[in-house]
C-alpha cells in the first residue's frame, strides 16, 4: 500500500470530493503557522506528494480543533487527512515532534496532566 | 448441483416500469456496472408480480429473485407497491419458514432517479447469491429422499 | 342429536327448507360423511357425533344453486368458513337456514393408537363420554376423549357461532394447547432443519387433492392447477412446477381467507400437517398487520387487500 | 440517580477543584457519581487513526464497566467526555473497531456501544433540569457577567458529540442564567485555545487565547467559565479575566464552596 | 407457431462494441418460430425501419423482437413501424440490450451471452402476445396550473391564448410568487414588478383563466385527459364579490403583530392583509391565527369600517371539485433554512441576511422603503460582504448537492446596484466559482467588477463573528493570495441555496409524479422531454423541475403550455390497451380484485355463462377498460387466475421467466 492509500485508509476520507472552496483554510486557527495550508493539503494528497507533506511543518501545527471537519461542505474534512499524515510520519519515519529530553524545560507549575498526555499522543508514537 | 469454479448464478429481477426499470436504464446510461447474471423482466407495477412467478423462476433454476418497485408512497398507480409489499413480506416469510436460504429473495424500492442504488443493489444481491451457491432447496422441495 | 333431527323434520315438513345438509351414518360410528337429506324419511340415517368433523360450509356453494332453501348444521368453527364464503359472494344467505350446533370437540380415528379397530362408542352428542370405548380385533380398549381429539380442537377458536338462524346444543371448552406453538417450534429451527422437516413431510404428498377439495377457501370454480392460465395445468406430475410448489401456492392463495378450520390436515391420507402452512401465514398476519380472524365478520378489510403506509418491509425478521 | 463517573487524570491532581465541586454539587442536586474502579487515562486526545485500537482500549474498558453496572457514564473534563463519546460511537458503529477491540478484550458479552456517555452539564440540563437547578441556588450570582468558553472538545464533531449546536451552543449560557448570573455572548467561545500546542508553541497559543479573551472582554464579561483543564491553563496564562471551572461557579451558587472553604 | 422476426441493432458502437450482434442473430435463428433475423447499425433509422417493413412482408412475420435500446426510448417507434406495415403494434417486443446490457458490461462474451438470453425472453413473450386495440377516451378541454408564480402565470396565459380554459390554484392570497418579491432582475436591471404586474393583470383579465388564490389542491384522481381534482378554497373571511380593495380594513386593524411573509418576516403586517400593493386579486384575507375577532369574539373593527360589508367572519373552507385534461405543476421554490449554518451568525445578527431579504430591503415597498439600512440600527452599511454558495454544492447533510444556479447572477446584481446607488459603500464577494453561462451574463458580472469596482475574492468564509460595536468580523480566505482575510463588515449577505417548495412532495404524491432525491420533480426524459413528467398528463413548469432563472422559467413555462395545448387539442386519447380482463369461466365473483383496484374500474354483473354445457347465472367481474390503468394489482389477488393483464399476462411473464432460467 502506498502512502496516499494509507492516508485515505487511516482518515477514511476521499480527497477527490474537495471542490476547493477554502472553508477549511478560512476556519483554521493555525493557518498562519502552516506552510502547506489545509485546502492545499488535500491537493497534495490527491497528487500523491506525500514527501512534500512529510517535509512540511503543517502536520505538526494542526490543533485538532475540528473546525474544518465541522464546516467542510464536501465531507472531505482536511483535519482527518492531516492527522492521518501525522500518524504515518510518527509510525513509519520514526519521527517525533517531541523528545523526552525537551520536556523538563517545557514544564511549569500549572501544567495539567491532560496537556502532557495530549502532547505525547500528538507528537509521539 | 456441485459448485463449479465457473458457476454463475441465474438472477431474475422483476422491475416496475415506472421507477425501477427506469432506474435500471439510468444505471445503464450512467455506465454503473453490475453482474451480467441479472436479467430484468419488466412489469407495469410491483403489484403485478405473482408469487407464482417467483416460485416458477426458482423451480426453473433461478438462484435468486429480486423485486424492485417505486418507493412506498411514490407508486405510479398510487397503491400497487403497498400490496406488493404485504404479499412479498408473507411470501418471503414462508420461504424462510421452509428453510430456503434468506439471501435468495429480496425486495428493494428503486426510483427512476436512483441508478446508483439500482447498481449497488444488484451488486450486493448477486454477491450474496453467489456466496450461497446454486439453489437446491426450492428446486427440490418435494424430491423423494 | 334427536333435537337436530326433530328440527330438520319440522322444517322439511313445513316446506320451509327443501333439503337438509348434515352428516350421514357410515358403516361404523367413526365414519359418518356429509350428505343431503331431501325427505323426513331419509333422516333416519342422520347422525351427529364426535366424528362429524367435516365442515359442511363448502357444500353450501352447490346448495345455493338448487331450488329452495337448505338447512345446514354448522359447528362454531364451521360458521367462520360459511361467513368467509358469504363475504366472497360464494354462498347465498337467503337460501340457507343455519342451525348452529354445539360441539364438544371432534375426534380423529388416526389419533386412536389401536390396531384392528372394529367400532368406537361413546362419542354421541350431546352425551359424549369422558372415555371412548374401542372394540378391536384384539379386545376392548379405552382412550380418553380428549386424547383422540383433532389437533384443531385443542386450539379451538371458541364456542360462539358467527352466523346462524338458530342455535341448538351446548359447546365445551376444549382448548388446552397454544395454537402457534408448533409454528414457533419450526421457526426456531435452523434453515437446514426446517428444510429437512418440510422436505420429509411434503415428500409424502401423493397429490390426491383431498386437501384442496375439502378446503372451504379453495373453492375456485377452476383451480389454477387445473387451468392453462399459468402453464401449470397438468394434473399428472409431468410438470415439476405444481409438483414442488403446490402447497406453498395453495397456502398463499388462501392467506387472509383461511379460517384455520383444519380440514386440510384432517383429510390428508398421508397425515401431512398441512395446517402448519396456513397457520404460519395467520401468525405473520397477526403479528405484522394486527389480529385478524378470517370469517369473523363481513366488513373488515382482509389483510392482503389492505395496507398501511408503515407496513413492515419484505424480509422483516431476517437475521 | 446514580452514575458511573470517569474523573480523568487531571481531575486527580491539578484540577482537584473541578472534581470535588462536581461531586459535592451532584449530591446536593440529588444524583451521585460513583467513580469507576481501575479507570485508566483516556489519552487526552481521540486517536484519529481509524486503524488504531490500543489507544482506544482504556475508554472501552471504562464504557464496559459502566455497562456492567447498568449506569450511564458521566465525565466532567471536556477531553475525557470527548474521547469516551467518540470511542463509544466507534464501538457502536464501526464494525472493524468493534470486532478488534472485542477480540482483544475477551469479554463474556461483547461491548457494542451500549453505554450512554454524558457530560456533567448534560445531566444538569436533561436530568436535573435548569429550572430545578435554579430553585436549588442559594447564592444567586446576581450581577456577575460570565462568558461561557466552550472550546472545541465538547462540540465538535457535532455529528458524533451531539452535545449542542456546534456553532451557537447555549447550554453553558443557560447554566449561567440558572445560577443567577448574566451570560455574555461573544463570538469566539467555540474557537480553539491552542490545546496541546502550548507545550511547544506558547506564542501561538497566546495569540489564540488573547483573541478569545479580548472578545469576551469586549462584550463586558468579568470572568470566563470552562469545563476543560487544558483550556483553563492556556487561557489563564493569557488573560486578565479570571478563568474558572463551571463546577466552581456551581458550587458557589449552591452555597457549597463557602462551606468547603 | 408464430413466425417471428428478430432485429438486432448495433446502435453505432453503443451496443456492437460490447455485444457480438452477429452472434445474437445466429442464436436468434435457432429459437423456435424465428424465421428471420438480421442486424443493422441503426435499427431506429429510416433505413432500419425499412428493413423491418421488408421483412414483415417477405417473411409474413406475425411477431417482432427488436434487440436495441430501452423500450422507453424506441418502443413507440418500432410499434408504429409495425402498424404501418400491417402488423398489430402490440406484437412487437423490445429486448433491452443497451441500457441493461452493453452499457454496463465490459466483457464481450458475457455481454453477448446476456443479450442472447434477453432476446430469447422477448421471443418467448412475443409468441404469446395478443394483438391489442387501443381504446379511446375523451379529453376534458381544461387545464389546471398548480402555483401562480411567473411560471404558472405564463403557462396559464399561453394555454388560455390557445383557446382553452385554465384554472390557477395558488396557496397564497395573491398570485405573483417569488418574482413579485424581487426588486430588480438580471441582467437588464429592469424592475421586477414593472414586468410582472402586467402579466398578472393579463392572467386575471383573461376570459379563459380562473384564478383560485388562497386555495390548495386537496385530492387528485383520474388520469390523462380526465383528472378530477378537489380544491380547498380556504376561508378568506372577505367576500370577494363585494370587496373594492380600498384598504381601509388593513389600516384600521388593531392586530399588527404577525410577521410579514411577503417581506420575509423582516417587519410585521396587520391581521387582515393583502401581501403587496399590486396583489391580484386585490382582496385581503384575514389571518385566522392573528385576528382578534376570530380568536376572542371581540373587535370586529374591520367589519365596522368596511363600507361595502365585505367582511364575513362566518366563512368556512370550501371544497370544489373540477375536471381537467392536463395538470401543470409550477410550485416554485423557497430558500433553505439556515439553522444548520451557525457559523454565519444568521440567527445571531440582524445584519446577516439572505439575498431574498436584501431584495425586500432594496425594494421601495420593503421594510426600509428601499433604503439600504442595517436592520439592527438603521445605519447605512459602508462595508458589505456577500458569501456565495451557502448551502449549495454541499455533500453533507447541511445543504444541497446541486448548484442553485441563480446566485452568482443575483449577487452580481446586488453588488452592482449597491455600488451604483451608494458609491462609498464597499462590496466584497466571497466566491468558489463564478458561474455565468447565459446571454449577457458574463458581461454583466464583468461590469460589476470592472465598472463598479466590486471586490471578488476567491475563497470561502469560515465564520462571521458579531462584534461589541455591532460590526461583523468576517473570517475568510483568499485562495489566490493564499492568505486568511479578516474583514470588518457592516452587513453580510448570504446567497442561500434554493430548494423546491416543501409542499411539492405532497402534490407529487397526489399526482403520482416522481420526484428526485432533492425533491425536484423528475422529467420524462432529462434531455428530450424536459417539461413532461413521466406521469401522462402532468407537466412541469419552472423551478419545481430544477433551479432556473426567470428567462429560463418563462421559456419552460411556454414549452409546458405547448405540450398541454397539444394534449387538449385532441378530442380523443388513445388509451393503453394493456388493461385487465376477467375470464368469465374462471371468475369466482369473490370481489377481492375490486378491493385492491385503485381506480374503481372493476364492477360485478350477474351473467349467464356456458361452462362446458352447464348454463348458469354467475357473479362475474367486469373491468371498465377506460378506467383501468393496467397496474395488475387485481391479477395477483385473484386466486383462480381469472383476472389477467393484457400485454403482461401470466403466461407471457412465465414464458420470460422460463426463457431466462433455461
């Protein structure tokens, strides 16, 4: 199975349904942090350019706020694609968005466990 | 009949003229494929289908029979499919009671606009009948053992 | 029984009826058969006992074509059949004088498990005994009345007549079984078991047509199995179609019209429980479309000529 | 009325208030929360990968434990509620996940999504009723202008969460009203606070939080309520307004907070 | 044994590319009774029909099977061909080897095998076909138009001009429909009322047109040429003959609370009201829910002030029954509800409006007297954002999957009108695609951009956020610049998707006309019969069939009228000869068939029959072939098989079954 098929499988999404309306990008709170924007992410998947997605920082910037998933009029739900890409990066490339060494420096008094748990899930396998 | 590798089921599909036959036409003009095992017989309305036709098909070697009509409430003749629905409900229940495999009979409501549904229905029906293999029981209910 | 004969004589003599439809003595107590009596004299052969299971309503179709009124004796369950024929315009109520007779349950010789039966006594109406005395080649045996009763009487639909001009005699409660228990037992089987059961039962059929001939609902002027309408005409078993599907189609043709009188099973010489087909439809109809008893009235819509927009879909109940 | 209760990791330490007040208020309002024995952390985020099972199992265990007790399962933390509800939806509707999870769990009766997952607020709205809640208030928070902050997890994706209107929810506003305070409507109450990103990208989270807080301030809110410890953490770091848990507000109105202090 | 001819069509390559037509011919010749078989590239062509004609003569054919496209396409063609050549048209059967075979299968061997089987089934059937004669039924020379918008009005006028009577049934108090709510129309910007009102007057004044406003179709029975329709005339509480339309009652009415439907609920009206000044008929109705007199028994002010005594509080709904030969559905559209689009704050802010609401605001008779104002504070908006495709082109359950077609053009119109009248107001349009196919349409859109400086942004809006100062923060995206746009606006206008009038479902069911998954009525053929429903005698006009603008609607309305006129011009219609028929010798007279007949076509007669020498009087079912529509419900109910359906007889269908299972 190639990467694109895997992304489709993990996300359960058909990117070809996208009509390029941009509502995802209009809704995305991390838009400005991303080099490949949510609506473009869909195009990259369609074009089989997973390599570019792997190089981009976009996958690590998605907040999983589900705004694009909620508002997408075409059932494409870019957030699912982005998360699937992230899963693949974490699983197959052994890439990590957060290394254990980094963590102590990031902690403060008030940090809730929830944040640590979530961060581990989102950044690491 | 033993299941041979190139065994193909015989499927008879009764389609009402106004909705389902047109739905099958739409599936055709939209090039939505389904197995060639399905042969369609046009009837004016699903209520024209006599249980005798269905039993006759099985007796003559059909492996599956499906009846398609307009959606309840949308019958061209107002009420035909409501009668068909009761008749087929009882007939199917009887066939189930006799131990005939449930997957060999089906009713589906397909409108003239539902080419996709027609094709999907036929694909899933044929798949089920293929899994069941050749129809032995209804052809054989009275064979002396 | 004497009361019935008295009534019949009176009506014949007054000329109110031209004939009497009842049961005629056979050679033994246990083999009476339906008969027309045209004269008071002939009534000496009239009998009414526990073996008079035959449902006389179907004979009223022919009686209706004859001159004058016919006096007919109907048991409570028979009256449903008559009523059903009435709503189908098959009998002429004007030409019938209906005496509803009491019933204490009817008997089946086939239920009496003794070899070499010569005669049976104790089934006289209304003085039937608790225990029947059975003379056999090998001596006298006894059997409880209840144990010799027809299946249908164990699930009797009631002591009330739904149509009559006059009532004579009391009826007894005979219900001691669940009408649908056997159907439910079969329903609970696996498809393979079901098929094996019906295959073995139906393989006994010799296509003698007794079930069809006795059935009050199967009273078509010309049966589809005797006509060219469906290319299913041959009586001989040359087309396998009727051979295999006869009983299913027969059950479907009487669905919603069958009163569950049980005559089909009573007369089957092979002992096939044919009522299990009809009762399956009745059970489904009751469950899916509301309780319905064919023949109970003349007005309500029959389940197969009726519908609601919310009816169950075909295949309901499948796994 | 008794409910199974899934407190979640954060409520065990950093958000002890959220937990304590929730339980105390429940008793006062006539229902009780029976903490599941041996619950495990929900994982904080719902594993989006359709092919992931392991990360869903803690939730399945909790759901099945509630099923065995024949109780609905209540969560207070937005994240726990979100994860439990979505995993439950998978177990009810996604055949593959259902089969694989059950194969792994080896239960006597397979779990197929029977448990009803409720947020504490849903219990207040649908079981207790906000009218009844209003009657139970002893210290009405009259004059307080409270902005509801929903965040993402309670609302989206709405087809699974089915918690409230995903764009214009009202449950917290109705709750605030029942306590005698005045709810402040502001448009960014369902926008993201940044969530987990704050562990590495504090600036980004700060930007998002400031937009939310200043919007609420613009509409004259004098505090914000939330059901999520992570939202509270992120917002508090970037806010001049006090950020409080909804249970704290509830405890205050019911006169429990003073008693505990 | 009948002499059968089999004709196999290539349909160019449509059939021949997948089905080995020569093989079908070869196999046909092996069928019993087939004395001739041939193939031809286009059987339906003139030359193809000549081949059939020659074969009929040469081979003395007694039955024909054409293996070709769906009978829905050319059955009539081949039947006429047979009839012209002396063969009863009902001795022709079609084997559908295109839609049901060549178009859905790829493997030639498989498709050929199936085509052969379909041919065999048709041959088996045609052996048993009876020559049938079509009967005749009279045509009621009057049409019913359901819906009094521009589509219905135009259809009615065109039919009436041809000399036929037409009734319009309109459920609102006045005809006029959506068009009467519009301010200006694209692409010419002429005033909607100025072009619509004369049409309304023309319809009202036409001697052949009767208008039933405040009325609804209650029940439809019958069939093409002979429909019987019950119309509910709702109680108006105003005597139409006496009322002069002076309007005093409306001024004096103390109940002013009900929302004004005509102004899309943006303001209120009195309980007694005419929806708009040019209403036809110019007779008000009393809103029974809002009227104080009807609810409490007190008040009666309108009655007091009415100088002609037209007010009648005792009026009741009235049902009238009329006969029609044809029915035109012109039920139009409404905009979808926006409850599922919370992100646009439509329910939260008065200044987020739909385009149809903007029409009312721009209209001199609207809630702001035609001044462009914010409904929240009455201020003139300086920055307006239009959002396109709200609810259109959606595959989720919030919106509609289709393009609403009119939004791009009316948005350009609105933008242009605003820029023209209020040059210091900025207009931004967020669009996905600008779709302007139509005469002078793209030029119109370009004028909005080039001459009026409307700012078109390719991208969608994710959220509209009402701000403390009353402005609206629009969070959108510019996909061409690849940047998010956060724009402060004073007003946001949503190009809301349109959907068929919700009542159409009920009406379609009454007419047994089919409807698609979006509740648009289905055409008999999407290309070749676009204004006819598959149900004979039912025609489609306007948006009930699919989204369209005014010129298209008017064109289609005229086309529907032509079809109606073509029908009404006939004195007699050929009836379908495929009707039920009872075999006297087999009929039990049991009445079961009559119980399921939807047309009341079965009655019972006592007839003397000769049953193999036995003469007796029997109760026999008799089918009225003028009423019977040929559904066949009776045939299955009949236990003896006495009732059969001509053209689809038991033996014919069984022959097909046997042939397929052979």
